[in-house]
């Protein structure tokens, strides 16, 4: 109920204005590395210094003009140049709606291809995040088209809450894809997604094991300690090479678990988001955990 209310509130404009005006007080900056590029680059340096890689995300989704979508692609290209210049251990993860998917899928494809080309010039990599269920098929179609064009420095995400993800995985297998597996962050109806957490978790483990057993690369993106432990046992039992997987977590979430993995020699990448458009991202993080929500509600009460 509360999760649905919070995710629903992400579309409420007056709520958005109020929360954004008091972002720091509401705890948004625990999950967001700042609003400016320079603040973000400091977070990248600190993350690298702590032994972790970065997946950079410029916050924002669902742009409404072609010019805005192209400007976002240009910002990602600039970011990749800066990573190369500063030798940052960072790639990018972007949302196709931010690159114009809801305006025209050819525009999104053209924009993501520019970012992939910029990444390719520096031996770097681009991952396309997975958004709400209506975007899954167009995102997979663009992924396949880019791979058919010979672009290999690109990865995809599958969400274990969706019934379709297992068959999507099977259909991608021949491409030896780089897949990030997540549980899924959007509010989806029972017609497309498992309503019960235990089914989402079970499907996560099944997808993760299938991906680790395949020839591709697996990004195990979760803060779920039981799943992380299960992954480690599976990796050790099956002798999976270190360059075939990494753990991924979100900036500001379970920092001790992140460090615990680094201390044991595992590759860890942190998704570090930044930018002024942090509101929907922040609401999804609140919705994931009752304790975050309680902190937020008590801050609102005091505001
Ligand atoms: C690197 C990365 C990339 C992602 N990319 C996508 C994507 O492209 N598309 C998409 O739909 N989703 C994405 N997600 C979000 C994901 O779908 C989940 O919503 C999110 O990771 C929470 O699920 P969990 O696997 O951590 O498990 P959960 O069962 O939700 O959480 C397990 C435990 O982790 C801790 N935890 C989890 N979330 C939080 C939080 N916000 N604050 C504090 N503690 C928390 C709690 O201790 C909780 O008990 C991504 C997540 C990660 C880590």
C-alpha cells in the first residue's frame, strides 16, 4: 500500500516541488551524488578510492523534446571523455526514455548509438537500464538492433519481477550478453509481474544462476544479503572466473555490504546517480524500504 502510494506520488507535481525544495533535509542526498557534475566527479573519485567501480547515471527520464534527448546523449558523451581524461574506473548506465524512447524509438537508438561510439573510443561500456514494463520490448529491440550493427560494448538489464524475463533471457543467450539482473523498481500490475516477494526472489536466483552458467557477463545487482551469499557459493562451486561477473549496488545503500565484498576481493560496481532531476529516483529508493520511508515521513512532519 505505502509502496504503491510513494511510487504514485512520484507523478504528483506539487509533492515533487515540495520535496525537491527540501531535498537535503528529506535525505535525498544519501542516494544522489549531488546536482552538479563536479560534485558527482568527487563521488566517483571517492568510490574508486574505496576499491569500487562506478556506473554513472545522469538523473532524468521521459524527456519531451528531440533537442532535450540529444542534449542528454551529448552530456553522456562528455562524461565518457572526462572519465578517460581522469582515468576514472567508471562506465555509464542510461535510461532510454531519457534519450527519447517515448518520442520515437529511432531517436533513442540513434542517441544511444552516439554514446556507445563515444564509449568505444575509450574502450568503455554502456548499459541500458530497464524501465517500466511498457518500455521492455522497445529496449530489447534496440539492444538487438545495436548488437546486429556489431556494437558489443553494450549491456542490458532483466527484472526478476517480470514473468517474461526468463524467456527474454533465453532469447538473448546466443548473443552472449552482458546482463545486469535486478528485482525491479517500478509499480507493475499482477498481469505482468509476480506480486509476491518470494517469487521475485526465486526468479532472481534462477536468472542469476542461468546467466552465470552462460557465456556472457553477469552483473549481480542486489543488496539482498541472502542472494549475495547464494551467489558467492554458486560462483565458488562452479569456478566462475572473476572477469565473468561483478556485484553491483546503489550509491548510499548497504555501504558495509559493499565494503565486505571488496575486502573479499570481489569486483563491485556502484551505480552513482547525479543531477537536478532526482525526485522520481529518490521516491523509488524510499519505496524499497520501510525504514527509509519512516525517516522521510518524520522529516516531512518536522518541515
Ligand atoms: C546497480 C543497480 C542497478 C539497478 N538498475 C535497475 C534497473 O535498471 N531497473 C529497475 O527496475 N531496477 C533497477 N535497480 C533497482 C532494483 O530493481 C531494486 O528495486 C533494488 O535494488 C532493491 O532490491 P534488492 O535487490 O536490493 O532487494 P530487496 O529485497 O528490495 O532489499 C534487500 C535488502 O537491501 C536493503 N535495501 C534495499 N533497497 C534499499 C534502499 N533503497 N535503502 C536502504 N536499504 C535498502 C534492505 O536491507 C533490504 O532488506 C537497480 C539496482 C541496483 C543495485
